[in-house]
C-alpha cells in the first residue's frame, strides 16, 4: 500500500494488513531470538507471559522501534510516538501445548482499549514471527467497528480464552459474519485501531502461530485516572520525535538509541 493511502484507509476501516517489515535475515534473527525465549521459559509460558520485555532485551526494542514499523504509525498518529505496551502472543498446536481441561486456545472478540485506561487513539501492531493463516489461527477483524466507541465487555463463558482478563464482547453487539481474516507472512505486520473489534480462533494446524503485538499512542494521549482500577505504565518508551506533554514517563533503557529509528535500512 502506498504511504499516502495508509492514514485514509486506516481511518475508514480501522485496520491495515500485510505490510512488509523485515527482510529474510531479520526474520531469521527474530525466529532465533524468540526460540531462546521459548527454550528458557517453555512453550506453555511463551504463549502469553512475555510482556513488555522490550525494556530488558535490546533486540525486542529494536523491533518495536524499527523504521519500517514506525513509518506507517507516523502516517496515522504523527511523528511523536510513545510505545505503550508490547507482548508476544503464541498459539501452539495442541500436540505441543495441550489446552487446559481439553479446551482450545483462542482470543475472544474484544477491543484492545477496553481495559487500558488511555484517552487518545491507540494503534496496535501485529508483527508476525511465524506465517499466520486461518489454519493456525490468524487474527480476524470486523472492519469499521472502530467507529462504534468502546463496547461492553463481560467474562467469556467459553474456556481457553488467552486474554488476561478473560473478556469478550457480547454477541449481540457485533456481526461476526462481517469479519475478515488478516493472514500474514513471517516478517509482515498488520495494524489495527484500539477500538476495532477483533479476535482469533484456535490453532488446528501442526504449526506454531506466534506474533509480537506492540501498542503505540501519540505523545498527546494521556492515562485515565480511575481509583477503582489504577493502572501502571511502567514500560512506556518515547520511540519517535519529542514529548512536549509528559503524560507518560519515558522508560527507555540507557542503551536505547532513538536516532536509529529514523533510518530506513
């Protein structure tokens, strides 16, 4: 997709799929580095527990600040960007990581911002570690639902939901028949708005489906203060431009060089 069309398409649909980011060598490095994580903590924990490791591991923050990742985000949110949060999400074949109590791992229909407590647009990146398709449980989105505001969520009744709070949107608030898949090749990324309704089914293939999910906001965004649900943003990093608002602390490690994010390799 041409750069000039990215912001317009995103505003209309709430998502963009299949953007090329990493070359073959970079994909090989990503797979090798993730395997080290996997070998260290085990496949069961690698499903969802690798949260905000970008402030600890340089290779992860290099991914989250890669020029070809940030380029489209800048078209949508502007030059001044905060990395809000990141997480690796993996679905393994049942033969490798059996579901608890016989359930299949899936991600229920939800909106990313429902529990975050942020005012301002949030753009989420799904950067594919592995090829993702319908067989191994790629993401599905419902285009245009980012314009519906924040919808009600409740506790999912079906077991196997990978979401931390076990949340889902009630079925009467969306039309699953309008959902479209977002298949990706390893090294590609998709973008989606924080209000977009999305989810993914179980992995019924014999292949892992792993991705790196990264959330970005403009520096003008700010946390919502809620005494009943206090939130901490301990891994926010200024990855592009300047922050003249200081609504989020810049937790950039000393080894991070933000200047490199403006250079296209």
